[in-house]
C-alpha cells in the first residue's frame, strides 16, 4: 500500500485525542503533513496548553501511524498554540490578553482564591502565559498567596507593570495599600478600581488572565459582565447544600449575561485524616455532580480538604509550586487543561482580522 496524504488523514481521523475526545483532523490539530517515500512527518498543534501530556499525545499519534503497512520513519512534532476566543457580545478584547477566565463563587469560604491561584499556576506550568487579577477589592488575598511584597512600578506614569511571581503576572489592590488598611468604599468606587486595575496594568502577551472574583453577585460581578470581555467562568463550590445553593445563583448570573460556564470545581470534596488515612465526606457528597447535571455543565474536578493546600497558600507557595509533581497539583493541572479545552472548542475571535472601515467624503 502506497503512503499518501489521504491515507495519513484518514488514519488521523480515527485517532482520538484523549484530552479533547476529538480526532486530530476534525479538530484541525494535524498540520504540515509531509511524505517522503514511506517516511511521514506531521505537526500536531494543540489548542490548549498541555506540557504534561504532550509526550503521551506524541506516542499515541506515532504508534497509530506506525501501525500502517509499509510505513517508514514516523516523525511527530507536538506544540500548543493558544488563540483568542469570543467574549460576550458587544465587548471587545483587551490588548495583549487573549482569553479571560472568571473564577467565582456564590459565597465566601469555599476556597475560591486558593483555586484561582493554583489554576493560574497550573496553566503556566502547562506552558501558557498567564496573568492573575485579584478582583476582591475589600479582601485581597493573592499578594500573600503568591508571596509578593512591594509596589508595582510605572515606567510611563500612566500604567502599572504587573508584579511577577512563580512565572505569572499578577495585579491586586493589595499591592497598593497596607495590609491593615480597610477599603471603606461604596460600589461605584470599587467597580472603578477594578476597571483601573484591569485596564491600567500593562499585561504582557497573556494567553489567559484569571480573575479571582469576590464572592456573591454584586457590583463587581455586574461590571465584569457588562464591560470586561470574559471568555468563560468557573464556579467553585463545596458539596455542602448551603454552598451549592449560592453557587447556583452565581451560575445563573453568568448565564443571564451570556458568559459561558466552563465548568464547576468542587472544593473540599473529601477529607483524608492525616493520622489514620480515613476518608470522609464531611460536607456531603455528590452535590457538585448533581449541580452539573441540573445545569448541563461539566464537573472540571474535585479537590480534597487537605491541610497542606492551606499551609502552602498561606506560605506564599501554592500547591502547584510547592509540590508540582504531587497528586493535588495533578488535579489542578487536569482542571486547568479541561477549562482550556472548553475554551479551545469555543468560537474564536476574528475581530482583529477585519479592517477598519472609514467613510470619507470625496
């Protein structure tokens, strides 16, 4: 059997990416197919950051092609390319920011900020350029979680350079005030501060900007929905009925303003005793999965109630940094990839490809 491009394409059409569930042809991941006699080379360009699974994808595609009769040498090159995707209608994308992910919860105390910082670091570990915006004006926590001290610099007197930590860019009102200074502001001042933090920060070529929202469905969430180009939202909850009740309100809020829900993260799903290893569902079980079923959204992952997560975040080295090869970091990376895949499968933003039309009197 002669090796042809049609044969390679038909073979890759039945080769399924285990991360997306799609084949490499319909997903347009297979590119630059080259045939030299019986030797074949192909580039697989993934639409999501996948450093920790690239080798697995490479082995899968290589072995699939090597199974063809009379095949010679097979060369498979794997890479990722993150592109900008559509936000809510009528809101244009920010310069130097391809995709914005809002991380929200209906109530406080469910581990939303811890989840936000670890997801940002997980996306970075997977090979993406990532920023983190702490949108909790009243109670900023990301400076401590990232272990950052000092003030952001301004090279032009108009904008701020983001702070850097563990390979990601970050901005928070906490960088601009003292730790013990309360923000006694009314709603308009808070939303104005959020917009300034977002738009006056010189973000540098971000694939993803994670926005750590304050709990609830108030002014900041409304501003986000109306003025900030959000690609998708992640809802963080615990299995507890009260937390799920508020999480449902947060989910419905995003639905009403046409922001896609990327999925739900169930935090504190189980507790494993550090002394005896006994596992217990102290906040209930199955609540996140039931909510996903009710609203037809994905459960991106479940995280245990583990003292090390809290200790590492409080110490300025979140789990993905403190224990990058550990089981909990693996969960965060899996959640991050799942969210990125949801974005990759959504509509792309092509606004920059269209020319500006200017009407002149001649």
